[in-house]
C-alpha cells in the first residue's frame, strides 16, 4: 500500500524534482507542479491525501491555493512551505485551515514525518465520512429520491458512488422527471455541499445577456454598468453548476463552456486575465443530444465532454409502483404548507392515479396532490382532453370521481351519498361495487 498520494507545488523546478525523488523513495506517490494555477485545475481532492505548497509564488499565492482547495474539500490537509519572514503569514493561514507549515530550509525526514501524520488524519476522516454515509446519509437520500422502482434505486446508487468524484454529468429525462433534484442530490451529498449550487435555465435567459450572466464583466465594459460583476460560473467556484435544458445553450456559448470545462478557468468580459474556477458541471436535457449533434444544433466535443457519465431519469408512467408513495408525500407536504388535513384517498382514486400516463411526470403528480388537499376534484378546471381515453372511459372516470367525492362528503355512508346524488340507494351500491369503491351500508 502506498504511504500516501501527495501533490507538491513550488515555482522552483529544482525543489520539485528533489521533493519527487525523496518522497517517491520514501513510498509516497507524488505529482509536482511549478504552476499553481495548473495545480488547482488538475488536483482531484478525491484522489489526493495531502497538498504541500510554497507560500510565495507568482500569480497565485499559497494562501489562495489553500482557500480554493478547502472550498472544494475542507478535509484535505494542506501544508505550507514558508521562508523565515513569512512565518506570521503561515501562522495566520493555519487559523484559516492549513494543516501545518514548514519553514525553509527544511529536512526531508521532518517533511516525511509531517506528511505521515497528515495522511493518517486524511484516511481517518475518509473512514468516518464513509460510516456517516452508511448510517445517516442513506436515509436522507432515500427521502430525497423516493421510490422502490429499480431505475430510482439505480440513481440513488449513482449518487452514492459519484457524489464525491469530480466528474461532470449529463442527466437525460422528460420534463418533470426531477433532473434538478437529482443534480442537487449529487451536490448536497458530496464534498461540494458547503459551496454554492447554481441552477441555470438555458431556455430562460435571453441570448444577448447570456454571456454576461455566465462569465461576468469588468467595470464599465457594458453600457450602463459602473461596477464589475461576477458571473454565475465564478460565483459557483468550489460548487456545482446545473445547466438545465442545455440543448438551448447558444452555439457560441457552447464553445466557451467547453473551454471552461477543459481549462477550469474563465475570463470575464472585457478582461484578459484567466481566473481559476473549481466547478462541477451537471447538464440536464429532455432531448437526445446525439441527434442534436447530428442535426448541427449541439457541439459534438461538448456533448462527449458532458456525457462521460450519462444518467437516464425514468418517466412516471415507467414507475407506477411509486405513485402512491409520491402522491402521499406530496399531499403531506401540501397539507403542512396550506394548514389543512390530508383527505383520505379511496382505493378507486388510487387506481385512477396509477392508471394515468402523467405527461408532466412528477411535477404533474405534485400538482394533483395539492388539489387533493385543497378539496378540488382532479382535473377540475382543466382541459377535458387531458385525462385521455375513449368517451366511455372518461364518463366512467367522471362517475367514479363524483361518487367518491359524495362518499367523502357523506362520511362513507352510501345511503347519505345516494341522497346527495339524487339516485336510488340500490343503484348507487351497484355503481360503488362496479368502480371498486367502498361505502358503509
């Protein structure tokens, strides 16, 4: 077993070569960087046990390296190398979360000893985090991505496996299947949870202002702007950006997004300075992006970059077994929000719910649950064609809903419901039996 995986950052190539030699000989796996900006773009905290960085470097300082790495993973130990005059700065950096500092010139054995302690702490924290996931996070995840359908269970497994891995994702599913909720789960259950989650609806931002929204701009560059503005990508540094309806992203911006994903840096409009950003990109689409690539509406290189991991979200009609659970949860949430009790759901009503195709998927089901709590008949005020089916099927569905509502108002008494509906009790009981409803004699 390796003694630990170390990233060593120093702008002096000879020091990097010497460190690689003695740490490698001591049993560590070492990657060296003379450019701190490149180091920040390439270090994957999920595969690194400790980072050693010089404090004084041109362009990006050791304190900036510390801040950006801790923004992505607060548990990653960072050791600072400082000259004698920088000791007060290094001490202040320890208050900001540095694991330790070593004053130059340093001995190889001392550095190895400090690294051994840092790696041991890192591995202990990983083990603790794994235990917490098993005992606590699994229950939270099942509450967030609820359902027993195999496709939903597979998505929960994907979150467990990939939440802490710095890989970009493509989520594909119909409108209303929960792409943003899944993206938030990847963010909230991973090491980026303490940093921003920024959702961008690519179809909802006018193209003329889209670039400024994403990248920001320098002071005075755009007409009517007196101050510089940070764009959404820079604001999300250390966190996750979710591009919903990514197929609507203008082609010119597709190439710029690809550059950000490749370089992990961006330039504000009106600036030539590259700003390093640590982002996880998750894209959502309701279309087959391969077909969009073939039609020339989506860049192939961006598609392949996004589709390293592609996950499909099932439509609600493909997971009908989950409808009762989801409807109940949505109704309970609505009841708490509206200050109402949750009305009983009759067996016939449940069958009706499970029999619908739900073209709006989970979003449509949630709206139906809210109407149920408010005492509104499902479909009231909606287009009668929305329910679908032949005329006899629609009439039977309307009759069942009407009888179910009357039974609810009558407290389950079929005799009282017959009076409400103005039909003979025997006729109503026959209809109750035909529709599978329940009433008291």
